[in-house]
């Protein structure tokens, strides 16, 4: 496991995760990247708390995001799509205003991992992550490869309560401290 190791003596704590696909063209039938994420979430032992689709529109994305952020049954949101650089790609613009804190390191690590897969094409991604209302939020690109890399190499290890030296699961109870 890159950048850490699993302590098998510790208990695994399932996390409740929602998956949002952002696309003007994808639906439940054609959404391969959302399916990859949903399958990986459950195969890792976590709970798929919700799954939905939103158009590439700030208001549509924020509507679902606000509902899920307010839902105590959802601890993590992972979106796929809308992080590119075309005019219709508005996921970061929709999500960043909702963040209480942005996880700047996520974008750095994401680009390192992405570079290994797609080289300089990673420059076209504006993947981002943050904490909103005590909920971890990750915005991944819409390609299948990006979702696999994002989950397998970045998000999944941090959502495993056995990952050492630290993980995001152990921080969840303290995210709304003031």
C-alpha cells in the first residue's frame, strides 16, 4: 500500500458513501464510471448510502450535494465527471463554495497518480476534495480509469480505518469540532 500500511489487528469500520455522477448524457444504464465507484465501495466493505445523477449545471450539482451533506447517514460523497476544462465542466465551481475546508493535498496526490496513468493529460483534470458540513467530498474525473485510480490509489486507503499511520475515518467524529 503506497504511503502506509494496513494494521490487520485493527477493526475495519464501514463508511457510508454516496456516489454522484455528473453528466449531461449518462444515466443509470450508461453510467460506467459511477458503477465502477459503487461496486468498489461495496466490494471494499463500505455501505453505498446513495447514488444519483446530476446534469453539468451548478444548481443541479449543488442541490444533490446539499441534500447529502445535510444527511447524517452519508459520511462521504464521491462524484465522477465535470472536472475537465470545457465550458460544461462545472463540478469544482459547484462544490468548492460548499467546502468548509479544501483538501489541497488531494489534488496534488491525485495528479501524481493520474500522471502515472495518462501522463501530461492529467493537466486537463481539476479533481478536488474538501470537507462540507462534516462530510468528506471527493470530485473525480468521469473516465473509468480516473475512477479506478482515484478510488484504488487515493481514496480507498484513506477510508480504511486500518490504514496507518493515519486515515480519514478516525477523523470523522471530529470534523465538526469548533
